[in-house]
C-alpha cells in the first residue's frame, strides 16, 4: 500500500467533476486500499478520490472510533434526503479549519462496493453528513463553499500563507551541530 498526496484548497484540481467508474478490477481495489491508508494516516473519517487527484466517483469512509468499519462507495448517488442537520465539519483538503455546515439529516445512497455489487444504504447523523461531504468533492464542491465569501476568502488566504511558509522551511537547510 502507498500513502497518496492530498490536494489542498485552493488547488483548482479540487474543482474537477469526477466521472463514473466503469471497471472495478484489482488495480482499482489496490488504489482503494491506498485511499484507506491515506485517510487513516491523515487522520480523517472520509476521503474522496478527487482529493488525491483521481477524478473518478469513489469515496472511502470510516467513522468508527476503532477505525475498523471501512465503507467504500463507488459511483454513489443520493436518492433521498430529508431533515436538517448542522454539524461542524473539517476537511483533509482544508487542514486546520472547522465550520458549521447545514446538510440533510437522513439520506439514502445507492452505490457499488469493491466487488462491483450494487447496494443501498440509509444513513443519518455523522455518516449521512460524511457521505454528503465526500460526494460534494466528487462534484467539485468543498465545505467552504457553504460559508460566506468573507470566511471562504480568509481561509483561502491563510492556507496559501501556510503553504508559502512550509515551502520556505523546506528550502532552508537544517543546521547541524
């Protein structure tokens, strides 16, 4: 398995709309394993393929405390939404920022699993929010898009500054004693 690089806002590749997966084979399953490793290492509870610069409709999720309930959704489609849930969200592509976002409280989603078998899942609470958040990534949308333009611009500027500072640190040679 290999850890993948996660794209960070405002990277334009995060705005790419993902396309459906046609073939589910061993190569894709190995990539899914890499996505799980990347998500767990980050650490996070969800990761969309778009976030690792693979623009196919694929998400992995594990909201369990022990990280032992992995969920893979290939070509997910939300078929039903109801209720309203406001939950504080963060994102591996927007590191260090958390904001309240309004989403549907209950959802039903149809998808394929890693074996290519179709299934339907009804979710609520954190799982429903996580699925909606990750599907947004597949549609080129980020949780910061739910915020005011002022908040979104502040976050964008802070992340650009953080990236510049990190790049500067990498360029400076470390001193030896």
